[in-house]
């Protein structure tokens, strides 16, 4: 009797668990076509809520339906910056799926831009109007270009399914934007980006402070761009495995600027064996009064850049990145072990008045919105697949926050990583100012990033001004992680997008 009762109870429990698991599974399914605007749930970061009185979907929130003064809704395709006139820099870029010959002569089956991978470096001077006619020759899945680190207008951001449709074979798309921030950036596909970036569809874009700097770069005088990328398991600099000697004028005693771009999904350490150097810029932002350092490594998360200044000694210098190097000057200086110490950008350089607005807001605790971006890992279903997946604020994609902002907001975000692995977090369209790490405030130069490598166990406090309306991705730049759902968005009031992920154009941003 008693035994039968127990049996019935366990049967009922088992059924309940099954129903629960089934429901969780069903809930996790991502429709084959959906709008980024309907993803997850609105998170207003404690600030003014708009347009969601009846708990209506995000779309309504963004439309500002319930605000006192409803703003006219603009579609992302209208957010083009409206820059008219003749471009100062005009480039044609053609994407192709083909067997590429890398600079070191090896062949690689992947993607090219104008016949090579990396694609050509675009050089511009600050303030230039840049126009890129992008053509997809034969990339079957379609493709786009995203301007990583450049805060272009949303309609030029190049995210398939969010800011545009993937460009189909035979079609083209014209990107136009003002290059209004000096620095080292890169461009890459944001359609099936996990595969297309990994297999070569990217290049560099450098914005110079003046004509002279641009001319020197074009003539190869003391200015080197080093895109580090791993093709089929082999790490290269600009397509050269091992040592790469750039064709650059760098006499003994001259200062060379080496722009290192980490285009991989893994971290990259950079060091200069036996020589002092400076870090002039991180993620395209100049460090204020960078001091000389020696025997330390600069660690770059995926997507990040660092500009190093090396003074060329007799016998040359080596900028080393583990198995690959850039050789400057004559001679072949020996490789050296990776230094144990790494530069801490929290205290590098000298404090300046930059970001005064954000720092004041931090001091007086007067942000308009404060968000959490908590990265974890937990078992569950991701689009119906069981596994242990990355979570954002406890939820698995697409059950993630939509960070809602209004133009002009001062925003603080706390990024916490308790997932067991590091994550290079990349926000589109905005520059993040680092305020503190693990409660320790920045004491050196203003530290600005678009790609923030957050180690397991770390907590970063960052801030930004919401000054670029649109729908913007905020995702992990370890692209396989993004593909596995480490993606959220920042959405402005009064902006909507008619583009969809999936759909007839088969948009697949990750
Ligand atoms: Cu470098 Cu969303 O990308
Ligand atoms: Cu990640």
C-alpha cells in the first residue's frame, strides 16, 4: 500500500519534471525569423521607463508610445549621418570566397577582400568623409562590413539583420561615414561572422590625426599596421607565419608606431624582448603621457588594438606576439620569453581631464541609468539544444536584457564575469570609459575601449554617453561564444529596425 503510494508520487514528480524540462526546451526555441527588437526583455537600468506601460513588447517601448512627447520613430536605415558631398576617401572593396594566397605564399581556402586576406588597409585623416563601395562577388551566404571601433551612424554599422540586409552575391552596399575619431580600427564581416571573420574577411582602417601622418603611413615611414590572425591553426602577422619584416623606413634611432590588431577570437600577448617601449593608444584612443616600460606584456582581448612605439636600436627590434613577430630595422634580434608581468591600463599613463563628465557622474553617483551585464554559465537549452551555455543576467539567449536608453543619457554598466572563462566584450557604436576594476578606480590615463577583455572573476565598471541613436550590439568578440548566444543589444528610444534575423535574406549576424 505504502509502496504504491510512493510509486505514484514519484511517477507524478517525474511527469512534472518532464513537463518542466519540455516547457524550458520549448521556451528556448528561437524562431527562424525574428526582430532584434523583440529579443529578451526591456531593462531600463533604473532610469525613466518609456513606452511600455502595459508591459507591451520592446518594439513599443522603442517607439516611445507612452512618453509625454512621443518622438517620431526613425528606422535604422534612416540613421545614415546624412553626410552629403564628395568623399575625401573613396574605396572599392570586393568580397570573394576563394582560395587565397597569403603573404607568406601558403594558400588558404576562405574569403578575401580585393583578392587578399587581410584586405587592404584604408587610411583616412580625421574629419574625412569615407565612402566604401562594398561588393559581394560570390559569397554565397551573403556578407557585410562592420567598422569595428568606429562609432559610425547606426545605418552604417553593417550588422546583418539589425542594421541592414546581408549583401547577396552580385549586389553591393555603399558605406559612408565621417572618420571623426583618430586611431587604429578594423573592418570585418558581420554576417555569419564567426565563420567569415575567422576565414579572412577583414582588414584595417586607420584614422590619422593629420595629412602628414597619413602620408607617412602610405609611404611606409615609421608606421606599421600588424593584423594578427590565425589561419587554419597557424598564427600570422598580415598573412606571414613566423617573422614578418615590413617594408618600412625605420632608421636607427627613429620611433616606429606599430598598430597591433587582434583579429582572432583568442587573447593575444605582445611584448618587445629586451627593449623599452610605450603604449601610445588602446582601441584607437590615445593614452595620455604614456611612460616607457620594459619587460612587460600588453594583453589584447579579441578585437582589441594597441599602438606601440618602439625606438629602433642598432641591430633592430622585435615586436613579439608568441610564434609571430614584427621585425624593425636591420638585423635579427633574438626572440624572448613572454614577460610574466603585464601592463595594467588601470594605472598606465597620467590622468587627464578627458571624460570629465563621466567621472563626475561616477563621483556624484548621478548616472541616468545603471545596467548590469552579468556573464555566467549554466545548464539549459539554447535554441532547443541541451548543454552548458553562457548566460547574461541569469538568462540564456534569447532571454537576455535589452538595454534601453534615451539620447543623452549618462550610462554606467557593471560587467561581471563568473563564467569560468574570459570574455572580450564589444559594444558597437560607443566608446566605453573604464571607471574601475574590482572596485579599484582608474588612476592613470583615461582608459577607453570598444573591446574590453573581462577575465573570469573580474568586475569592470564602465560608462558611456548615449550619443549615437540606434540598435547596437553588445556581444562577446570570441565569435564562437557570440554564436552560442553571448549577444545582447542596446536600444534607443525612438528608433526601430525593420530588418530581421533570418527572413528571406537569411541574415545571420553571428
Ligand atoms: Cu567586431 Cu560585433 O563586432
Ligand atoms: Cu565570450
